[in-house]
C-alpha cells in the first residue's frame, strides 16, 4: 500500500506534466507525438504523445488492451503507425529501422528463441549481431546465466527464460531498452530478482521503456509513468505525483502522547483535515504529511506513537482518473 | 543525418550470418526432421530395395534400364520433395509461430537471413542425400553415372528450385507449424504418386503419365530419368519445373509474414 518516500521531485514533475501532452524537448531519448494505430475497425492507439528523457526508466502502465504493446511495437519499428511521429535517439523507426535496431534492445511479448539451442549458444549468436556488443562474460555473470550456459532453452524455467531475454535485450549495448511485460507469469521471487536486475541496468545509463500492468512494478522501478487507458494517455507523472493527484492524498494515523489543539495541525498547508477516532488522531493531507505533523507536534511537546502512514497508490490513481480498475478487462479491443 | 548518427557502430558484422548458419545447423542436427525424412528415409528405401533380387538387371519394359536405374531418380525426387515440402516449411512456420522470427526482427539482423540459412541447410541435406544414394547405388547396385550429366544437373537444380519454392509458399500461407506440416503433406503425397514412387512412370497408364508431366515432381523424375538414359531432358519438363519455381517463389515472397 504505502509508497516509498522519495517525494522531492513530485511537485516539479506534476507541474511539468500537467499539460494535455508533454512537450518533446531536445535531449529526449524517445519522442512520440500524436501516435494513432488502428487494426481494421478497432482503434488500438488514439493520439498518444509522450517523451522519455535519456537515462530514465519510463513506465507504460495500463490494463490489457490499453494500447501499450502497440505503442512500443511502433517505437521499435515493428508496426507502422497510421498517423503520428516517432523519434528514438533521433531516428525514425520506419525509415532508419536497421540503425534503430543497433541502438535499441527489445524484450517483447510473444517472442521466443529456438528450444534446441543452449543458453550459451544463443548468447553467442546474438552477441555476433552487434558490432559494439557488450562483453559476453560480463552479461552472463551479471544476469546469473553463466552456470546455465549449457542448458537448452526449452528446459529453462520461466524466470530464466525472462532473464535470458533481458540479457539479449542488453547484449548489443543498447542506448534504449524496451521491456514489455517482463515479469508477467513469474513467481514473486523471480519478479523481485528481475526488478533488481533492472535497477542494475539503470546504472548503465540505458534509457528504459517498461511496459507493465503491475502497479507495484511501476512504483518500484519507474522514474515516470504514463497511465494508458483505451488507447489514450490518461496522465504522465512520477508514481508519487500520480498518487498525489488523487483527492485523498495521504493519511497519517497516530496516538498522541498528550492532548493538543487541532489548530496546531489544521494551520499547516499540507493538512486538509484532522479527525479523532477514540484515542487515535487521523490527519489527511498531502506532500510530506508525516514529517510536518510530527514536527509540529514535537514543537508543542507532543509525540506521536503508533504512527501509521497510508497513501494513495497508482491503483488508486488509475481508478480516480479512469473510473475503472487496472485489472478490469476491456472488451472488444484487439490486444496482442 | 541524425544527431545520434555518431553513436552507431558499423552495420551488422559479417560473422553474424555464419553464426546464424551454425546455430541453424545445430538445430537441424538436434531436431532432425530434414535429416530423418529427407536423407534417412530415401536411403532406407534404397536398403529395402536391396532385399529384392533383380533390381540391378536391365529390363526391356523399362527401356533397357535396371529397376534401380528407374528408382534412383525417384529416390532423389523423394529427398528433394520431403526437404522442400516438410522440413523447410515446418521449421519456418515453427519459427514464426513461436515468435523466433519476431525476436530476430528486432535485431540488426534481417529475418530474411533465417530463411536463407534454412534454404542452405536443406540444400546441404539434399546434396548429402544425393551423395549417399549415388555412392550406395554405384557400389551396391551397379549404378552408372548419368549418361547426360549436364541435363541431369540442370534437372536436379530445377527440381530443387521448384520444390523449395513450393515449400516456402507453404510456410508463407500456413499460420501454424501444424498447418505447415499438414499442407506440406497434402502436396507431398500426390507429388510422390506422380513421381512414380508406387507406379513408376514407365508402367503408368499414358493418361496418368500425361498428368504427371505437368506436376513438378513428375516433371523432375521425367527429366532425371531421361538424363540417366543419356537423353537431354524434354523442354516441357524443364519449363514445368521452372514455372513452379517462379510462380510459387513469387507467391512466397509476396505473402510471407514474419509474425
């Protein structure tokens, strides 16, 4: 439920991303402007715009059928948009496909490797595809694949297949990595291992687009998240910024060591409401709520015990922004 | 050029294709559809034929050829047909169905390289089958060299082109590996019939033989047998094979989907 408390940037991020569509800036690794893609009568992606900064992990979060996969398939040049403009490190995916695939590593859904090849053979093969490839041994070590190098691909567990897939996405030393639903179907431990891995990749200065329908994944990994729904971008912000947009904001619940005047807290800009629930006090507000409440109480010589912090998360944000739950099925929409 | 052009390394390294070919060879060895159906099966038929006496006696009703001389082109045709219609499309359709082609199409390597590698491997298997059949035939059945060698080689080349083009077309229209194998067999068995596997051309009713002459494998056997006897293959047989190669090659390119 509760978010990690890296909040400093949220206000700035909120004001930056509050317009109808982000303004692509110079130095953006990926720019998507007014992207539209239809499959026969179905509109998969309708006027989507966003911009990904160099070095950031950009999440695309939304329910099935929201247009996430279609969007990234257009970004890596596998599908041609009906309308709109895409630039990846300055390249047009439709025109500069070959150059694009040199600098973009992809981990896609519905893609596989030959089951009759061994892990080491597959890595060696994909390594040969790139003139500026990463060091094979280092990739194998950092992804824990070295001891599996003689295992056949078909014998690998889901987690290992996914790990190999991520290794192949990174083996060409890409500037941009596109990871689509990389933890779908993995057990919780394998998911957490994969997350750790992505955090290591972040340190390599790779710009990452992470497609997911898991909000905890987006909250943990992404610098910014675009919420997709029914082929449109609903909002783009930091995970915390998105959560802050939800009216409820945060709630701090505690037992004060002694009586105090409500005015002490209601006067604070972060606080919107103070309620009493038996011996408990419940303060609703936003921003650095817990810190300012504790500080204000301390000044009055009151300590807060049994402190409990609730905050809205991405799921709440999604519900607030779309009126639907993240895992609700969208019917009548093509999803690949 | 773009701002980031300087970041680009040179294009795909040349060694990538040979690595790809190595990988595909390993797969062909570890999942030996082509090896079993395209090489082992015709050789097995050859061995079985050895059990029957009189295979290497020349017969008047066979135009002075031995039974083995008649069956040698048929065995070659079986090998080429099976490699083209079963091995090639099954591999390619599997690759597409499983997303292996999709995966490779996000790398700097063109997925068409995978096609080329598969064609080369099946071509190599055809050469291996031809080699084994020739050596075994020469040693075990007193098979002589084709009396019209250029005609024989031309007929062989066109037969491979026609059957591989058909196979590529099958892999283009089949959505799944199962469908590819099904469609491949649907074409394979009538083809083998017209090639004379069960009733050799020499003893086929004339009407049937006329039909066979218009099928790619019937034309192939006609051209190969003619060369064995020392007569340059009939123009019609060569044109029939060439036509199948061109038409189905075009259709394959036109309708092939990477995913």
